C-alpha cells in the first residue's frame, strides 16, 4: 500500500520526519519498504504566472513568455503552442535539475540563447520534473496556485510504501495508516467531514436491493446520484491516485478508487440507466456468462456470488464489474454500491479467474460490514461535489449480517503471563484508546475492551496484548532466559546416525552434497527407479516428481562437476519418497555415494591413477568398521551397475545396500564422461537397527601372539571372503590380513594364490609352536575340504 | 675354569670393539649372554663344580657379566652417537607434502548443526518430520484455515488438492510444532531442521527448496521476555556478541504477538547499504508466542500453558554470514563452491 504523506496530513498531524514515521510504522508491524520523495530534487522550481506572450522575432513556432514569479519577472523562450496568458505554470530557474527527455538523466539548467534571444529559465512539462513520462505540453497548475511558491512546497509529497500484513485489512487505507500514525506519535486523528445535500427523490422509488444468499453477502448499501457529468477528476485527486500507484481514468472511477484507498472499502459504480427498473439482486450464479469490464467473457459457476439485474449477472461480487452496466462517457446517473461479501468466497472467485484486484484483495482480508455505509456516504459526497451530481434522498441499506461483538476481558494476570512484565492498567487503557478501542475498568486488575469495528483481526486477549506491546515498543520488554525445567529429551537414533555416517565419510575424504529432492520423470526412468509421486503444480518439468532414488541426483552432480574435477568423491544422505496407499508417502533416508575418475591428482610423489572397486569398498569398510559392524560383500546384480563388478552389502545376513561400477551405458545417458564411476547406496533405515551400541571392552592381550604367513593355491573363482571366513572362524586366530593376490604365468591356468598373514594368540598364555601348528593344520584341512585350497610352500 | 672365563671376557671385549652397528651388537649380546650364550653356559655349569670352587667361579662370572653389560651399553651409545654425528641427508622442506584427501560437510549441514547445537545447549531437543504433509498440519492446525489470505504468505507446491486428505510439500517446518505437541505433554522444547518447499521461481535470492529450522518451547510460565532472551542469546552466539538485535512486530497466523527479528547490518554497521535495503537491519527470523488456537488444537490449555515458536532459513543465514550473493549455489553443488566451507 502506497500512502501519500500529504493525504495522511488531512487526518493526522504528522509531527515527525517521514523517515522517523517510517521507522515507527515498521517497528509496530507495518513495514515501510521505501520512502519516496516527490519533489526532493525540485530546487529552483516555482509556481509562475504567465503575464504576456510575444512572438519570437526570428522563429515562427517560438514565443517569448514573460512570467511573474512573485516580485520578479523573467522572460523566456517558450515552444508550447498551448500556453495562454494568465496560466499558472511551473517555472524552472537556471540551476534547476531537470530530467533530459532524450536520456532520462538529470541535467542542470544553464542560461541559453535560443535563436538569438537569451533565455534564463524554462516552463516545464511533467517529464522534466520526473513525475511522468509524458512530454505532451507543459503543466498548467490550478488558478489558485500561489505565485512564486517553490513547487516542492506546493505539490511535493512523500510516499510511504507499506507492506501490510494479511491480518490488517484496516491498514490498506489512508485512514487506517493515519490511525496508526496518531497512536505512534501521540496525536489524535480526525475523520473526513461527510456532508452533502440529498436534493433528489427518495431512493426507494428508483432502487430496490434484494439479498438472496445472505451467507455470502452480509450487507449491501447503495446510493443514487443523478445528473452527473463524466469528465476528468480534479488534478489534486489525480496526483494522489498516481502517488498511490493508480491510474486516473474519469471522475466517477477515480472517486471510487480514491475513497477505497481512503477507507479501505471497495465500491462499485453502475450506470443506473443500464439497470432495468433499478432492481439489484445479490445471489449465487446460475450457470451463466458475464463479460467483465476487461472485455473477457467468463463462465461463472454456482459457487460464485454475483450482482444481478432482473435477468442476468452484471458483476462478480467483490471481484470485478460487468461490461453491460459499466460507467461510460455518456453516463448521467450512478448507482453506487458499497457492500460486504464473504471473504473466502471473494478469494475463491478471484483465484479461480486469476483476477486479484485491489477490491478483492481488501475483501478477502475481512472487512467489517459497518465500514460499508461510512464509505458509501463519503463517495456519494465526492460525486456530488466533484461530478456535479444530485444525490437521491436516502440510502438503500440491506444488512442481514449484523452481528454484535462482545467486549474482551483483559486481566493483568494474562498480560504478565504472555509478556513476562507488569503493565499498569492506565497505560494499557491509554494505548488501546489511541487505537480506537473502548476500555471499561471492571476491576483493578481487569479491563473490558470493546473492539472498534474496523479491527476485524482482534478477538482474543492475546490480540490486545500484542496491540499494547507493539505500540509501547517490543524494545520495552526485558530479556530473560528460560527458567523452567529442561524437558526429558527423547533419543532420535536416525538423526544421530546420519550425522555419524556423514562425519565418517568426510573423514574418508568424501565431499557431502545436498541436491534437489524434486527431479524429472526421465531422470528416474533412465535407471528404472520406482514410480514417483508427481506434483500438480511443478515449477518445471525437471522438478515435477519426488525422487524415488538418489542415484540420478548423484550422477547428475558428477556430470556437472567432472569438467573441472579430475577425480570426484561425493555422497549425499537424503530422502526418497515412496507411494503409500491412503497415507502420506514413505520417506526413507538413503545414503548414496560415488567415486569417479582419478583417485590421485598429478603430484610429484604420486602418479595419476583411476579409482577402482576397492576404493569404494575401502570407504565402506572404513565406514562399517567405524560403526562397529561386521560387514560382508557378496557378488550380486543391479540394473544400474556392471555385472561381475557389483556386490551386495550385507550386515547380519541382511542386504543393506549395494556397491559397484556404474554401467557405462547409463553413465552416458546422464552425460557422464568420467570413467570408471563407482557407486554405492545404503538404506539407512535398514542399517540403523543393525548397529549395536558398544559392548563391554575386551582386554588388550597380555601374551604375545605368534605370526605365520601362509600362501594358498585356489581355483580362480573362489571368493576370497570364503577363505577369510574359514581363517577367521578358526580358534586362537586373532588377526588376518590378506597381503598378496597372485594370478599369472607361474601358476597353472584357472588358479590363483592368496597369501595371508595370520596372528594366533591366547588370552591366558604364550602359545607354543606345537599348539600353533596344530591349530593351523586343522584350519588348512578345512580349507582344503571346503574350498580345495592347497598350501603352497 | 677361571681361565676359561677370562678368555671369554677377552674375546668378548675384543670383538665388541670391532662392532659398529646395533644389529651386530645384539648378535654379540646373544652370543655371550643369550640363553645359549658362552657366559650363560658357564654359569649353568656351576652346579657341576666342586662346592669349594663354585663361589669363586660364580662371583667371577657375575663380575664379567656386569662388566660386559656395561661395555655393551657404552658401545651401543657410541654407535648411536656416531650415527647422529654423521648427520642425515638434507631434504627440500619446501616441496609439497604428500596429499591426504579431504572431505567436507555441505555448508548447509554445517549451519544446521551450528544452529541446532546453539539450541541444544539451551535444552532443546532436535527432531525431524515428514516433508510431504497434509494441508491440516501445514496450514489448518496452524490457525491458517482454507481460503485465508495468509495462505498467500506460503506459495505452495501441491501433490493433491481435492482428495480427502489434501497433501503438499511442506512450506515450512512449523507442522512439526503440531506433531510434536500431539505426541507429548508439556514441557516441550524442540528444534526441527528440514527441507521446505515453495512454489517460487528460482533466482539469486529465491529457491523453491530450502532448509528451515523451527523452534518450539511450551510450558507453564514461558513469556515473550523468554522468547527475546533465548533468541538474543542465539543471535549473539551465531553472529557475535557485538551484534545488535532488534525485535519488531510482524504477523504469522500461528503466533500472537508476532515478531520479526533482525540484526544490525554487518556490511554497513547500520548506516544503510544494498544488503540491508538501506534500512541498516537484516531480518533473520520470524517468531512469536504460540497462538492459543494452536495450543487448543493439540489439547493444551492456553490458560495454563504458553510458549514461543520461531523459524529461520538456513541458507539465508549462510548467505549473510559468508557474503554469498546467490542462493542457487547451495543446490548447484559445484565443488569449487563447496570446498570453501
Ligand atoms: Zn547495510
């Protein structure tokens, strides 16, 4: 809402500078986004009076104007043919900063010679003053403009651009802001004086109003003004409308807009002669059509409220008027509507047609029905005064929605309970009274507060408490720390678990990423991810679905980064969203990571090498080791990963995830050129229950272990994990390390050797060679029997 | 016997002089004083001697052992000294070190942790909630009925609008206020980090997806002064003790009184600049006292219990703290950006 300070001054004494007023309004809830000065740059610009106009001796199209500036006369060259003797004009002296029509920049006015005649000044157009783009001729001021007055004093203004919160319908009006201003500066506001003569016939002879659907229309007031002359509205009104961001149209339309801005209540003017019999019905629409004033034919449905004449809809209630009854240049009689409609209904209708008008924005915030009559009378007055109309006697006022509001009890106890401080009762009364609340003292510690009709947002004691706090100033309330007992915290294992996993992976040199959870259909389809949940109003097709897999997100980030990163090691822990019948989706936490391209950078001690499967596996082993979980990997297949280079991640016999090399065909579809790319994915919700808390510690062995190296000859396809399992399950074995894998010429084809270093150890004694030999022989026998492993000497 | 001992002593001493590395010294020790060493064997053979000789030979052998041990120690020290005296080869200490790969948490994760930690220290418990929400939790239970104009404050991405349970992507973390209170009795103190979504075209300052952190404290006797104190404390911890903090009145349907908290602009120090739109202040969060309708809705008696709630945007705070000019960096995940945190 843009509010002209000059306009405010009509109703409240603005005693503080505009910046200070803006600050106080902001602090108390009406945030002022900008303070714009109109005329701040108008030095050396004043009101002038044209005394004489003489032809220019050397140019037919130019004249010499002599201008009176109040005790001083100047003669300047004038090019505008419309300037007349006796006009009040805007005169700029040398030194004035004017806007150059060619480039829009400010330029200082210098003395000039135009066709041989010296000219020390200029008669200005709106554009040169920066108040409009229009260069059509010079400004002619009203005849009563005081000669010689600086223009900034005559028509300068300051405009406050206020962001009004949705609860404060009353502040979408000049009077509402004036009321706030008064309360914040210790002044009293006044209301416009509304007086006019009703010289016409009784309105009831010409107009009848019927409300069929009183659940959607709480009040309908109408006045009738005949013999109006359509024309432009007065210049001061136009200026205020422009300052408020509205375009002047004609006197009637301008008056309805002006009064809406002033009171916050929308009005609508009908051409009375286009309403057969002057009959107005407010009803739900039938299935009908209405051409609105923006020249669009609209299909209106039975849940929308319309204003209708005898036979058809003539306006969408509270949203927009219809073309058939629109005021035109030939209109002579105005039926002026000022009504109160159901806010939700206005909002729905305006949203359905995507027509958020100044009117609908006010209605939907909740206006008081009481406001309608005051507003109507003000607008009727202005039409009589400014459009030469004759008002009919009386006003039609149909008011089925009259409701009394009960006073609110406000106790000292409640105030202290909410704010934490005591506020004296008389102080509360003072603040509330300046805002228009009526206070009755019920007892020393209780007030009964009457809410003024325009404050539709106040209904509870806390609402009053906010009023007191915001006008007194939030800075007046002390700061204390929570003193009540700290509640018992519950454990949230998933949260802690996610953080733990993140920290471990970061420790393994991986970079965490956080990607969009919204993806495109193709992103998921390319890897055959489960069917996703779609959005009905996506921002774009590539953000139309909730992801059911993190893999596309991670792969897309590899593609984005690989141009400038020779090697990538990234992971994300995020949610996937799976459909669930009759319920909100199943949101599952997933870890997805990838290692791609080079393992090492080019460096004097290192040779660039590509990542391989065992890099990814090494990270996972570190992760599980750090989590204290025993993990197994078993070859498996996965549609996204290369067969034979993919393993299921198994904890406690349950598959919790997968790791493997990304299928190059899929990599290509995601525009990844890094090769190779390894991917792992872990279902965090499956893994979490398998993590046990730390058990009892085991003693550090006191007796030295005995280390033996063995080398086993095996068939090439025997998984090393099976060998390792047998060794580890052997009693007295405390550590096993695979230190060599060999396949090659020195072995029979189809064979490999695995070399292990094994530590045998007992908790209670030093083992003898004999004991170790016995245990190892048993182990070798088992290896031979189960895996046909042969000890190589 | 004594002769033999003296021979052992002489040869041992002589041999020792010629040894100049530590491994050989150890071999020497084993050869003479190890389990099967020459001197050890003499000592073992004592029991075979006549009693009158035993004492003399035994004591001589022990003397020799003590002597050899002392000489060994001296020799070891000499060898070590000699090695150090020769010095180690100089290396170019300015060559780059062998790289250790370094990972980092996403800046958003870091900031979520920093903020949650600040509130944990005040007794707040960290909880999470669903991102896909019903209209009820996201709006209605928060005192934002259908067709209420305040809904314009949250442009919503919908999953379905017309079915029995309209569902949407939560526009804020506030639904968890209601879910938490439904599940437990006061006192309640929680913070809720999580992703939120808005139907908002993306540009340098707007993202359709962002992280928010919600806070809620409800109990007997919690006041607006406590809200001020807790949030001022938080702001000082996060932005530094020298920052000024400001509370101004604002409107959110689920709180009353409502608050907008700002800190003084750290670019211009309050004089006014582009970052603070010439106001000298930067908004960092919205807050207020929990609205009685919200408390009633979860079965808490608003006459008995009061509370405060707040919500802040994580990326916004990161942008302010680090002077980041484009919110889109957070989801772009360009490693050249992420590696700076
Ligand atoms: Zn600033």
